[in-house]
C-alpha cells in the first residue's frame, strides 16, 4: 500500500490547528476496494460547527490580517498553495484513490486521480488570477454625484461537498471564496474525508491566517445541517443530491436567509443523430456515462440514439464497455474502480434489478463484479423507455441506458421531460441542427460532439432542480460577492 496509513491526518482543522472533536467521537473511513477500514476520523457535530464558525467570523472581522490583506496578497497565497499541492500531488492522488476507490492513472490518461489533480491545480491558479481583478463599476447617475459599486466578500461561507470528486469539489468551493476574500467552514463527505485534511496542512504551510479555512469531517444530518442552519453563516454552497438540496434551501429559510447555491443531481440526455461521426459519438457517450465509475452529477445517463443507426451504435457502445478493466485502484491497468461505498453499491444494484424487472434488455454486465469490494460490472441496457425508473432517476453508477428516437422534435421534447437540467450532449455533423439543439435543451452545459469537457474557466451548474447558481469561471465569483453602492456628491 503506497500511503502510510499511520501518518494520515484524521483530526478536524479549525483556526489553523488540527483538533479532536468536542464530543471525542470518531467514524471510520473505508477503502471500497477491500471493504476494510482505513482509519478512524474525528467526527464533527454542531458543537464543532460553532467553534469553526467563530474562528471564521474572527478571521473575517474588520482589521483582521485577512481583511487587511491586499488582493495581490490573496493571489500570492493561493499560488503558493497551488505549488504545495503540486509538490504533494502524488501523495494526494494515492490518498484520494484509497479513500474513494477511483483508479490512480498515470500521466496522459483521461481518467483517474491524476486528472483530478490537474483540475485542482488549474482551479487554484485560475482563481488566484481573479483575486486582484475583482472590480466594481462607476455608474453615471443623474445629478452631481459619483456613484460606484464595490464588490465585497459576502462573509463567512458554509460549504458542503460530496464524495465523487472529493479534492476537486474542495477546490471548486474554496477557490472562489478565497479569491473574493471570504472565510470558510467546509464539511467534507463522510465517505471521503481524507484528502481535504492533507490540503489543510498545506493551507497552514502556505501561510493563510488562522480561521480563513476551517474543515470538518462529519455527517449530513448533524454537522451539515448545523452549517446550513447557522445564524452566523452568510452563505451556503452545497453539492450533492437534489433531496438534500431541498433541505438546504429550507434550512436557510428557517434560519437567517443565508444565500444558497446548489449543485445537484441530473439525468442528462445524450443525443446521437444518424449523421454524426459515430465513433466520435460513441467515445463521447462512453466517457459521458462511465467516467468516474458512473458517479458524475452530469453523467449522460439517457442515451437517445436515432432509429436509423440504433443497432450499429449499440454495437459500438458494447465494444467500448467490454474494454473497461474493473479492478482495484492501485492496479495500473484498472480503468474502473469500485463504487464509493456499500450504500452506493446497494443503490446501483437495486437499479440493475429494477431495469431487468421493467423489461430493459441487458446487453453487457448487469451484476456485481467479483464477491469482495463494491465493484459493479459496466452495464448497458437497451430497449429502455421514458417511463422506466432507470430512465428517470439518477443511478450514479456504471449503467448506460439506451433509448431510441426518430425525429428532432420528438427527441427535444423527450430530452427536456425531466425535473433535471444539468448537462446534455448532442452528436451531429449538421452545425445548424447542433445550434438548434443547444438552444432547445434546458441544461446548464451542452456539449456538442463531445462530453465532460471540463475547464475551470467555464461556468457549470444546473437549470431546474439540478441547482441554483453557477460555479467556476468568472460567474462563480458572484456567489461570493455582495454588491455595495457608494454615492458621493461632487463639489459644485
Ligand atoms: P448527499 O446529498 O446525502 O450528500 C452530499 C453531502 O451533503 C455530504 O457532505 C453529506 O454529508 C451532506 N448532507 C447529507 N444530508 C445533509 C443534511 N440534511 N444537511 C446538510 N448536509 C447534508 O448525497 P449521498 O448520500 O452521498 O449520495 C446520494 C445520491 O446523491 C447519489 O446516489 C447521487 O445520486 C447524488 N449525488 C450527487 C452528487 C453531485 O455531484 N451532484 C454528488 C453526490 C451524490
Ligand atoms: Mg472512503
């Protein structure tokens, strides 16, 4: 085992110190490939949230080192942190693989924790570049006045992240908060608490003032709820299930109307027309579904294929799915690791049973892989219809569902018939049709002849019940800014 288990940091990170939880309680983090406990982690609940929020509030107070710091100082700290993350990237890649189950894949591959780290570093450097370019406006109002807007940090922000991209979601959340000058109380997922704690060591080493970033390990209904209900948190950013997204919105209403941004689930359509480059489309559909063990919020989990090419295209999908190498995360040939934990594994197994029961045809897989570890066979269902549960609910596993369509009008209507609107894919060589589809589909991102092309410079987020607000890019900064208008009379 490459990671030295004895040396893993397992405490909470508050005010730049690693501390035990107030209750002294711990919970296990598990390696999903072996089902064995990696280590016991300190468990935060509402008492720890209170301590962390007090520390973040103090760090945000007027006159504090963080509030006094030049914007260029924040930029430089973020760049320093990026360098430290890069220095430790191999350790982080291995620790992430151990805790989450995703494969460690060498340089040049398009999957695995190496890719996650590339995106993490890009995110820190991108938002470091924004830190000293957050500018308001001057506004020509009537009368002899100068009117201007200041873009001020929103304050203490609560952030709750999931387990599918643990360190990347940590970066997506803290980077815009740090760039704008906010302070942070972040809760990791109980399924994957480990890599963020190592990043905290680096936050301290980089020289961030105490209290700017506080990180808690713990569960949703205790620590997560306490963050979302807290009266001294100004904004909450959440990524996870739509069900919990509803709760977060409710907690805000029940407490102090803290600002809410949500990044939730999806049932994203991928549309393949008969004039597409079928190999390019099959590659996109494959990545769009099977990436990250199928555990992606934007997974293209409703694959609509035009009837004229349906059979030929299904064959291409089968060919690709059969090449997936399921195995432990540290085996170099592995392209698909285990699902993150038993709960997720059981959920995916239930959907496999449901799909069979409802009459979908299993073309590949359809069962668990092996008898130890939370492995699921890469699966393809054909003859899927819109009413089936597997075509409506988020499976969050390596399960491709292929549906058939005939006309453009029909597929637009069916693609939009969902409560979600996170991602979509359109494969066609007809530019006009591609643009028409891009306009017609109600989703936050539409990939044409591709899927899952991520870059932290472009915004990401959902229409409808896939979320509120956009993360990444310049748009992502606005979640962390309050606009203040300042008016000054000019001498007559
Ligand atoms: P979840 O929504 O329960 O967990 C996400 C985060 O929210 C975790 O940090 C969790 O501790 C926290 N949380 C849970 N209940 C909370 C509450 N009452 N108050 C505050 N925070 C709370 O998602 P879970 O159980 O990990 O996965 C269930 C399903 O959610 C998945 O099968 C998948 O369909 C979806 N999901 C979507 C994600 C996305 O990227 N949009 C990420 C993870 C899960
Ligand atoms: Mg784990």
